[in-house]
């Protein structure tokens, strides 16, 4: 058994991350691994501030959002009860979103290099073993969001998602992180098989 892995799911809103995260969690458990799942924004006080901003209830500037997401991420990593603790206890950790979202979303709306440095240079924000980017067209993503019937969040518009998808690609070109870009269109099982194939080399 290899050491515990830190895996991150990313993609524009509506790409199907939550479903695929559950599939991968089950797949890893079947392989005899212990798995902990987590998400950003977290349930921290900062995470609650972020939710209020994302819903449009408490509007904030892109720079405020970038700073709050970074603070929430430092909290998320904590040795006492966060990502570091679970890895130390032998769990693979799978996170629904991480700093790639900050670089793509806030990096599109405020100074990209500032957002990148604040996250990538922070000694208390761990680099994942792999980032799985679920790639889907903004039109397909919005069709999925529409089906959920939930209140839309501030970023859930075609123009904005098109911009964020393009910035995600820039993020992956500029960082040296291990990133798997997965075609997220197809049945959930087809997409899950592509993800399992991308993670497989890390398990041996
Ligand atoms: P969430 O409800 O988790 O979105 P979804 O499940 O649809 O992916 O809300 C997260 C929202 O926050 C989403 O619009 C992306 C955004 N976000 C950022 O803008 N920056 C970040 O650093 C993170 C982690 C999320």
C-alpha cells in the first residue's frame, strides 16, 4: 500500500465533481484504502462568510474573496483536525475544490499572480498528489445546474464559466502540479473509469 494520497477534484460549477468524488472514494475503499472526503468552502467561520458572499447575500470584492478562500484553506490544512491530520492517520483525503479554484475564479477577477503567490507560496497549504480536473463545456455545466433546481450562485453564468474554464487551462500550463484533465461528458460510469485510470499509477 502506498502512502496516503491527497487528491483534489476541480472543475467549473456543474461539472459533476460531487458524484465523481463519491465514485472515487468507493473505488479506493474497495482497494482496501481508508478515505476521508472534504470540501471548500469548509464549515469554518470563514467558510460561512464565503457562502454568504457566494449566494449574493453579503457581496464582497474579488480580492476579499481571494483572501477569505486562502484563510479558509489554511484552516482546512490544519494539523489538529484538517487535511494534515487525516493524512497522518493514514487516510487518503479527497477534496472537492482547492487552490486551483482560487487561481481560476479569483485569479480571473483580480490580480492573478497575487492569488497564485498567496496560495502556492503559503507554507501551510499542501500541494496535492493529483488534481483531477473535470472538463465540461459551460453550456453542458449550466444544463446540469438548471436540473438541480437550486438557487444559482454568483458565478453560475455562461460568460463567467467560460472565462473560468480558460483560466483553469492557464493555471495548469503555469503550475508544475500533477494534473489530470478528464473529459467529464459521458455517463457517470464512463467518467469514473477515466478518473480511476488517472489515479491508478499512484496506487502502486
Ligand atoms: P460549491 O457550492 O461548492 O460549488 P459546486 O459544488 O457547484 O462546485 O461552491 C463553491 C463555489 O465557490 C463555486 O462557485 C466555486 C467558488 N470558489 C471560488 O471562487 N474560489 C475558491 O477558491 C473555491 C474553493 C471555490
